[in-house]
């Protein structure tokens, strides 16, 4: 099954859910409002689109709708990195995850896992 890639406007919402696995629409909006400059209704529309795409799930908890990422952080970032390298940089060879050292969203362990995903593509 081909993974669904987030759009540039969906990625900040996913990143928020990767850092805090369960958030309400208001909490998500508050986390990305400065970056995206959207209204709450725009955030809600984007969340609905992300549900339709299979990027997130929603469920009720104590009468509040909460959202969770349904795509894995590392595999999603690895695929986005591969697509960028091929489409934009025209790189067909191996990609070093060390390029992402210093990332604010990737721990050392996640960088190692990302390298495994990037190496996996080379073996195909």
C-alpha cells in the first residue's frame, strides 16, 4: 500500500500530533496558528481532509473530539525525503540521514531509524 503524503499545510498538524499523540482541534489550532495564520475553521477543514486521506483519525473522549496521527513519523519523513531528493534535487543514490542532524523534531534514535528507512529504499 502506497503511503499518503501530507501536503505542506497538513505537515504542521501532523508534526504537532507526533509530538503530542492526542489533541483536540482547538489544541492543534493553537499549536500551528502562528505558523499557518489560519482561522480555527480552516484548521477544522484541514483536519477533515486529513481524515479523508487517512493521515489522522478522530474519536470522542469524554465528549471531546480528539485527533491522532495514523501515519508513522519516521516512514512518512523518509518517503517525503526520498521524493524531494528525486523530484527536486534529482538524486537517485543513497541519502544520508546525517543531513538531518540538529533537527528539532528528530531524536538521535529517530535519526538512526530514518537512516534504516532511507537505506531500505536503496535495497529495492
